[in-house]
C-alpha cells in the first residue's frame, strides 16, 4: 500500500481535528438561595457556590445573585444591567426569583404578579437579544411539612407565574420548586433539616443564639440542590451539558 506524503497526512490531521469549544459564561440571576455567602454567614451556602465545580475549563460561572433580591430590586440596583453588559452570544443566563417578589410585607422587594411576569419576560427577551440562552427556574422550595409528614408547596402562586412565562416565551425551564420539594420528601421531615441552616445555641460561633431557618441551605443542602439542577439540565439535552467536567482516569 502506497504511503501518503507527510504533508498530505498533516493536512488531513488539521482538517479532521475538532475545533476547540468556544468559552462561555453561565450568569446566575437570583436571590439568597443561589448567592455567594460571606464567611461570617457560614455554614449558610447558596446553591450557586458548589455549582461552579461541575464545569470544564471552557465554562465560567458568574454568580450575580444577591441576598434579598427580587426581580424588582435586581433591576433597580443595576444587577441585571451588569449581566447584560457582559453577556455574549453563546452564554447562558439562569434566572431564579420568587422568594422576595412574593413578600408583600417588604414593599421595596414586592413585585405584583403582573410586574413579576413582566420582569421575567424582560429578562428572557433581553438575554436572547444578546444571543444568550435564558433558563427560567421556579423558586427553590422552602422546607415545610404538614402534620402527615408531607412536604407542602411554599411558592404556589409565584411558581405558577414562572411556568406561565416559560410556556409563553418558549424558554428552557426547570421546575426547581417541585424538584426540591421531592428531595425533602424523600429525606423526610427529620433528615431534611440537615439541608438547612438549623443550628442549636452555641453550636456554631457565627450563630451563638442558634438558627431555625427553613429557607437557606447548609453546604450539604446547597450541593444537593446544585446536583439536582445539573440533573435537570441534562434532561433538557442542551449543548451546555457537554461541558461538564470529567476527571481524568487514574492509571
């Protein structure tokens, strides 16, 4: 069999070499359940913190989620603008709100149902205008059980609004409210406390008086929610999940 000249082999190698993946960013827009925490808040952990470790070197996670933010204050404080200023074609924008939008007692945060839907629609449309892919999330569930030991809905109305916008705008959607509640149910009323900031007095120096919090996660809770999100992203069968970090096999 006649051997090909070296130059021809080199050309063929170049032609058939797969192009390098374009580097992209995942922007995270949301509230305290997703955000990066100060050391003084430890062991409180937002699920966006462990989420960064799932990805290969072509993906950067930019977590702009902030404690106490609603769609309303995320816009008014310029946080949404900061994402749009940086977002580029091929990036992803994860959008998870509802906890603070539904808080009528906190007027500066509260977004009426119409305003909430309008803001989510704006986030979706402006992301697409940048060439980025928006992903809408229902708000992650709080931990709440009824007397029969059944995990119950804590964001019934505002989760429904997210679903409504996702359907209307034909946008990628993860029902994190339902999926997180299923996780709590699986663990049960007692063991699910391990996912949340549940501390006895004197148990941790950051919380000398203890903490009884069924909204914010511990490291374990944040990691399990982040893993749940990754599983749901894989179910969507999008290009992004081809960039999950796969550790090299040790020989």
